[in-house]
């Protein structure tokens, strides 16, 4: 499959260029760098959690990156694969410590984020939720590749959202907290069928570890300089990798951003 477009939002801002070279120094002793969703007046989303809103933000940024109309995602031809290691922990803890309530209970499910995204964009194609860190994102990308290869969809979005403000202590107790600050993030990638049997150069992007957004961020970073990328991810001792092609449109856009020509 080929990458057509990607988006990266972090607590530092929109895009990879917003991420500082010295993350620890920029954090200024903060253990979590939060990412706030953009304000919305949509009454339908008034109960939605931050994770849900960030997922919608990431897909909207994806469409902006590709210059695509949101209507193209509607219908059964778009698959949605959601990956997270943290987001559902935040909503569960908020629900339990807040005393519960029937209105907010649906948001304790890991499927709440992709459900809100699918409703927002009218997507009703193949669908999956994968729980875990960077290796799980590779699994989601591999599943997207299989769906595209057998014609189950025309395009596939792999979406990852990680929030930590509400559940920082859970990661420290569970041993998944990094040495530096935990930076909240949302990332998305739009994939389309590639050209089978095409021999093309490959660039390896090594991901030594990280939460679910890490491989998508690495893929976005490499897309300006490669026609194919092998992206890897590790999580709790498991390593996974996958090679994807980079569509010309994605390479051109990434090159513009890397050169500082983004408008």
C-alpha cells in the first residue's frame, strides 16, 4: 500500500516541525505535555472526551494535508483502524472517579474514539480497534494493507491517539512511562492501494519504542525523502515492522513542509 497523506498533532503543536530538539529541556520539569483539542460548538460532541475530539482533529488535519474534501471519506469504501495504549485509561479513570453516569459510560470503551470519528466523517467501512503501543500500530497498518489488497476498501485510515493527563500514574505503576516527559499526541495516516511487484528503494526508519503514535510520526518524517519506508515499532519487548510505499503527492507535500514552504 502507499501512504497518501499524514498528520501529526502533539502537545508541542501541529506538525513535526513543532517538536523541539531538546524535549526534556522544553518540558521544563513537566512530566506530561498536554494536547488540547480545538474548541467546537457542535452540540453532538458536547459530551465527547478529549481523546475523541483529538481523533477528529487528526483526521481533519490529514484531509488538509492532502487537500481532500471530507466527503470522500463517507461511505463503505473507507476503513478505519484505531490504535492506542493510553486513551481508554483516561476516560475510564475519569468515569470511575467522577462517580459514573449513564451519559458518560459509553466513552469508557476503547471503541468510543473511532466511533465518534466514523460518525463525524460518515465512514462505514471495515473497522478495528488495536490496543497497545508502537508494535500494535504496525499491526494496524498490516491489517490495512490486507484490506486494501483484497479490495475490501478503497482507502484506509490508521489513527492513533494518546492522552496522559488523566492517567499518568497508571503508566508509572505499569512500567510504560518513558524516562522523559509524556507528550500527548494524535496522528493519522491515509493509505491507498500500491503497485504490486514494483521494485523500489527502501529507507529504514527505526523506532526503538514508544506509544501508538510513534510509527505514524516516523512515517511522516521519512515521507519527504523516500519512495518506500520500512517503519518499525517496539512495545513491551515485541518488535514489528512493515514496508509501505510513499505516493508522489505525499512526498511532495512532506518535502514542502521540510523545506519550510508550508503556507
